[in-house]
């Protein structure tokens, strides 16, 4: 631990010096992590960013007090694998293994345990943060608490998280998952509401059409006499296809899934968006082809290709958070106006202090509705479609997650969020002169020019990090 802390302190001093230089120049910069799970096209220019990609170590796991000290670029699969050795797990583990601890906090990430535990940031105990002037401070519920709560879902616009003290909970080797087939949006919504009141650890759902879906509930379990399914091997079926097959055959079905397989069950195929890669490459989409091309069907590779090929504006990729009372109306809107399926449903615990978070909604239960699929529209129609759903979400008392394409006008954006509070926080913690605002960081202002084959070439040359020009 001591050697790791020594290396950590050396690395953050270098980051501090870089930040101090940009602060003295009053020059706004981006924060380079090396990877991203945003769907926006991100560009990094030399001498215009702060590189924190080295901060990728697990410093310490305290089994007795159930917490971990981790640097922000630790990916969730690495953290989960290490904590599971101690029989522990973070309460909320996002479904994509490449999502980092810092990225999950700054992006307001969630998963199927979020109805119980909230978002990733709701399960953090303390942050070490570099401010806009290079000063290093600690933020917690009792120290710099306004920044501690404010930095959640702030997308690097308030400071640079350099160390996280994260809560852990007991886990077991398996998750017992039960699939409940539903025949309507209403049945799905009502079942989710019912199950959130029961003793379960995980809840999420997939609607394959307006009249067919599956709600899945899970609990940690020891090895018992149930079938076992896995989802990380190349010979395994993609999870959503597996769930769809079960839901067409049985009204209720239970099985065991190794815990790590469950946590990252949507990795292969990026839920179902990976199927469009087969379409772009004009390849058959079947179990044999998914086996052959398995190495490029994981989310780390698919997100990297999404950025290198600039094809994200061919797809509607959005997560909308709605108060439970309006979730059914929103699902009907998605069916009528988009007709994109499958749709992901994930219940969330409402936020309390995290004013930038997508779950900061006055409701008993938040419904995250993930709508991801292909749309055939030109750029102006694509923008208008997104704007329309931004407005509909606001009208229904909801928020969208900002990892994706955002086209809000400045005025409409600050109708959703507390601008006075946010500006005061940026001023107090010296972020104004160096970090772009959350609006500037998340708004899309240009049309991306697709470059499919050149994008593949850049990926092959440098498969691990985002490109710097």
C-alpha cells in the first residue's frame, strides 16, 4: 500500500503542475483518461488537455471496514475482480467493464442494483480532488460537502478526481436470476414497482416489443441446484438474446449466473447495439458469426470503433430518467415516435443532493429507459428528433443522461439544472477559468463525418487509447 501511495502522490504532483500552468494562462482544457464510454465524438489536441490516464491503480481494500481506495481510471471489471477475492463488491457496478470509477462518478452511472443503492456516487465516502488552481483537497459529506455532492455527474467541469474511497458490500459467487415474462408496458412497469419493494438485490428489464418483454430480478446466491449460464466466453450467447429466448418459452424461469458474468452480462454486444456492426460490415448475424467476431464485440472495442469511425449520429442512443408516474406515458411515446426495440428498463433510487445527476427527480422511484437503435434521418432531422425527446422528457418531469448526444439550447439546458447553484460552485472551487462547463462538455454542435474504413485502420494501429491529434 505504501509504495502505491508513494507512486500515486508522485503522479498527482505532475497533474497538479499541469493544472497550475493552464490556470495561470486562463486556458480551458479537457481531461484525458485514455478511454471513454461517451457516445459523443471526443477530440483531444496536444497541449490542450490534462493527462490523468496513469491514475489506474487499486491502492487498498479494507475487508474489515468494507471500503476500497482506488484511483479514478480503475475500470469496473478490474475493481470487481479484486474485491470479489475478499467476498465484497461495490454496491453499484455499471454493466460495461471498461467504465472507470471516476467516469462512473462524473457521468452519474447506474445499474440494476440502483433502485436499492442509488448511483455509483451515492456509494462513495470520500474524494481527493484537484481544483482549478492545482490545489489538492478532500471532499466528503462532512468536508467540502457542497463539492462532494456537486461533482457527481459534473463531467469534469468542477475538478479532477484523483482518488476515491468507495463503499463495498458482501457478495457471493453467484447471482440467482429469475426471468418474469410480461405482455405489456403497463405489466412491466407495475411488476418493477412491485419487485422494488421485495427482498431482491437486482432488477432490470427488456421490452422486445410493446407486447413482449422480460423483467429480471436477482439475489446473490451460493451454488444450488439450478442451471448455470455464463456470458463472457466466446461460445456463450449474448445476454439479451438469451433472455429473449427464455421469455418466449417460459413465464417464469430461474438460473444461476457467476457474479462477474452477471455484472457484465451486457458487455458482449453492448446490450444489443453490437448487432449493427454486423449490418455495417454486411455480415450475417447468427451464433457462428458472433463466435467468429467475438473479439470485436465487447464494449471496449465497440466504443472505440464508434469514436474512430464517427458513425454515432446514425443511431439514437439515449437514456432517459422519468418519475415513475410518467414512465408509462414515455414508453408509449417511444413506441409511437421511434419504434426502436429492444428497450431497457432499470429502476433507480431518486437522488437527494446530486443536482446534476439524471436521477435528481422528485419521485418515489425513477425509471431509466434506455432507447438505443438505428434511425435513418439526415443531420437536421436527427437533431430535431433528439431535441423533441429532450423537450418531452422535461415536460414529463424527467432528465436524460448526458453521456450521449445532447442538443439542448443553452436556455433549455438551464431550465433542467440549477444554474445559480452550479455557477457559485464553479466560482468557489476555481473551475471557471480552466474547466469547460457541463453544458459545453456535453452539447453536440457539429455533424460528424463518418469514416468507417479509416476508423478501423486507426483502431488497428492504436487499439487501446483515444486518439490525440
